[in-house]
C-alpha cells in the first residue's frame, strides 16, 4: 500500500527532486527547467512532463520522466 504522505511526495516532485531521483537511479547530467505531474500510468508509475535545455536543437525540449515506487523496500527510482 502507498500511504498518503508517500503519494503526496511522489506526485509533487520539483525539477531538482527528479534530478536527484534520476541520479540515484544511475543517470547523470540531468537538469530540468520545469516538472509537471501528469498522472499515474497503467503500470503504476508517476509520470512527469519535463522541460530541459536542448544542446543539439534550439532552446527547450520536452520529455517525460517516470517515477517508480517499490512497496517492498520503499525505494524510489526513475527512468525516461
């Protein structure tokens, strides 16, 4: 079961918070300008729309980050 406090934490991440979760998940060099919670996926992942500086293109790019909560060990991970 996901408790109310954990649900609130997982659905209110900031750009910095998502960067930290991704870093702990093995990703480096992630820096987001914005992060907007979109909802839960069918697989139970917390989906965020993120914007970031696109070095290869012009200006800003948009992507999604998926945050996962493991109810067994209470760990939080993220992926693109």
